[in-house]
C-alpha cells in the first residue's frame, strides 16, 4: 500500500472531524476548511491507488 493512500485516508478522517466540529459550533470557516481537507485527502488517496495499480501491473 502506497504511503499516499494512508496519508490521504488520515486527511479524510481529520477533515471529516473538522467539518463536523464546524457544523456543531456554527463556524463556517472551520467547516469549509474541513471539507477542503477531506477533498484533498480523497485526491491523495486516489493518487496512491493509481501508484499501487501501476506498481502491481509492473510486477506482473
């Protein structure tokens, strides 16, 4: 598993928590920051998945 997938998953989780905290407290800036962090984590996770796919294809 590529390190980008792990880091992406962590960013998604952190972003979800931050977004939820922003919703609960009514802080739109924190909510938006969490949503952005979550989206960035999804992109990073996808990039790691692509790296894994390429690595697996090269091994075969």
